[in-house]
């Protein structure tokens, strides 16, 4: 499917939205005036986003699916594989992470993997249908001597014909440039939470430090890929609320790939299907995500076959 806008569908959708009446709240009425545009915006207000969340579920899903179809083939899913190349022992205290050395989670600190072992995992991922290979290391920031080994991994994975992604903690500008020169396509560096709530989740770094690394990554020409602990006892997120979150993300970030990551092991197939309908179009593939269980490859292939979905070409 072509990834350009469809003026006829957009006009029809705008007309339908303008005529939509019913038991909407005032906030939902405000959201109904927002166009389902395929063009990214960078000026979303909290009130506009809150209004999207307040839309009736069928209206929100229709909007999200309309935006999704303007930019992607709705039957394609990008397949990514995530490998922990250095597990455990991280000095940070992120409240959601079992790899922090500050928590007793049973995760043992391990050394950086050997290059040949990483490339063997990358070959297996490609053979299973993955188009992107992500490497994660439990560091606050990499030492330059460690970065030498990571750059060799990136070069090797890139030579296999896979997109490359890494998450290594905070980077200097020089380190970001080295990763770019080695062939790194994407850098994962989530913001974790809002600036106002940051100290409740992490005390070993600041929100500003996170933004500085993202600036270094962008300046180097790398694409940004951003989403037993103290939070382990929190109430499980309601599946409908989770699907709503994906739908709002699709509307507000129409051209971004939206990936479902850790947690799919606990999702029903029906919830995952709704996620794809809401605009999710990427999954991490394989039985383990760093330290978190993930559905097996056979289960994912079976679900995609049942939904009539296919892997996205790189």
C-alpha cells in the first residue's frame, strides 16, 4: 500500500467527524474537531491529547485506523529482535528495571557478550523473519573500551543486511558519532516518564541528561527509537486503556512505527489484535526481551497468520 495520504478518505472522514453527535463530553467534542492528518505535528497540547483519550472507543479506533492507513499498510508488522549483550549490574535505580544493581531481582551481572555469539543470534533472528536487530546493554553509559566492541557488533549485524538498533545508556557526542560511523541506524533511549514525575521513578540521573543524549544521537544522524522492581506490584493496566494509549499515540505520531514491547506474554490474542487495529505495527520477536519473557516465535507466527498480517520489509 502506498504510504501517502488519501484525500478522498480524509475528506470523507472529516465530514463524518464533523457530523458526529451523541453523548460526547465537552472534551471529546473538542477532539472531534481535530483532523485525522497524516502530517506530523509537534504542537499537541495536553488538553488536545486528553480530549482524544475521552473519545468514545469506536470513534477513537476509527480515527487511529484512518491515520494509520494513510501512512502504513495495515496488514504489515515490523519484526524486531532484542538481545541483551550485557545483562545486569546497572548502577542506575530505574524503578521499572530488574537489571538495576540496587534491587534484588535475581538477575545476575554478566560480562559483555562475545562478537561471534552476538552475530550468531543476529543470523538466527534474520532467519526467523526479523528485519531489525536491537542490542541492549545494562550501563549508565558505555566506557570507550566497551564501545569498541559494540561498534564491531553493529558493523557485523549491519553486514548481515539487518537494520541495527542499540540502547546503551547515556552517550557523549563523540560516542554517538562513532556509533553512526559503525552503521548504527537507531538508538533507543526512552524518556521514562514526565519531567514533573521523574524523581519518583529515577534518582540517579535527570530528565535533562536524557534529553542531552537524544540531542547527541540526532546530531550524529542516528534515528531515535523511544517506550522484582519497586513497580512490580502495581495494578495491571486495563487492556482497553492500553489500546486507547496506542490509538492516541498513532494519531499524535502518524508516521512513527509503534512497537509493542515487553508485556505481550501477559496479553490475550484479542488484546494484541486490538493493538494492531489501533495502529501498532511492530513487535519484538523471540522468547526473551533482555530479562522479560516474550511469546515464542511459533505463537507469534500463528497469530500473524490468523490475522492475515505479514512482516514489513526493511
